[in-house]
C-alpha cells in the first residue's frame, strides 16, 4: 500500500504568497540576522503556582529536561556562535541536572552569557 502525502511547497501556499506580497507592497524586506539568544525551556517544574504563569508551571508538574537532551542542546550549541543562553521553565534551578547544564555551558568556547530566569 502506497502512502500519499498531501504536501505543498511553501511557494504554492497562498498565505505565504500574500504575506510576501504585503511585505513587498510596503518595502519591508524580511531577512535573517544573527541569532543572539538561545532560549531553552527546561521544563514546567516550579516551587510556585502563579496564576499569571504562561506555561502553567508548578510543584506538581513533572515535565523536566533530561540529561540526554541537555547534552544534545550543548552539542548543537557548541557548533554555533550564539552568545547568550537563556534558561527558563518553570524554575530551571529545580531540575536535577541544572548545575550540570550550567557547568557544560560555562565550559563552551567561546564563552556564553548565561541567564537563569
């Protein structure tokens, strides 16, 4: 049995084309610039239950980044020149491998600025 995928190229997507036309109409070129910050959400574990939390984090949430995923992030990041890493979550410092993550980040060359939110 053959599987038929119903895929379109982005050039064939009318919404993409309308967006490109609108940018051109207003002389607003869209281009990629250098990535300055890699924001990493390490999970939803937090010691607080703030009603305004945009990720619905809390002490009963069990979603946390594994060491394997941390290693994959570090390996990928080491091949880039992204200067800043923003660790967010829940409460990043509550994951068991938080110190490990920060130590691995600090060992990268060139050095990276690390933000813990």
